[in-house]
């Protein structure tokens, strides 16, 4: 019987992209928190914050950002958890 591995360890990441994403994209980004920032005289920025279990998942998030044709501003590792 096949069992899925349990991922107890994760890393919290913040992704900043140019443009605006609606909250409805949270499921597609595996439940990440989506926040839009608006500052005068600058383009809107979307901040995605969520847990990433490993490098494969990290590359998956980056691929989704690419697939939506969003300009990646930054990726920041916020910390680890379990």
C-alpha cells in the first residue's frame, strides 16, 4: 500500500511580484496568503507568503509565477518550522 510522505518540516517564504493578484489565486498557490500593496506613484505589488516543504515545491511556486507572466521582484526566506 502506497502512502504519501508526511512533510513536517517546511520553510516560510515571501514572494513579491509586480501587479495585482486576487485572493481567489490562494488555492492555486497552495493556500498562500495573498496581500496587495499600493503605494502612490508606483505599480501595485502582490506579496505571497506561505510554507514551502522543499526545493521541488519552491520551484513549483516559481513556475506558477512564471506561468501567470508575473514579474518576480524578490523571494525571501522568512524561517523554518515543523
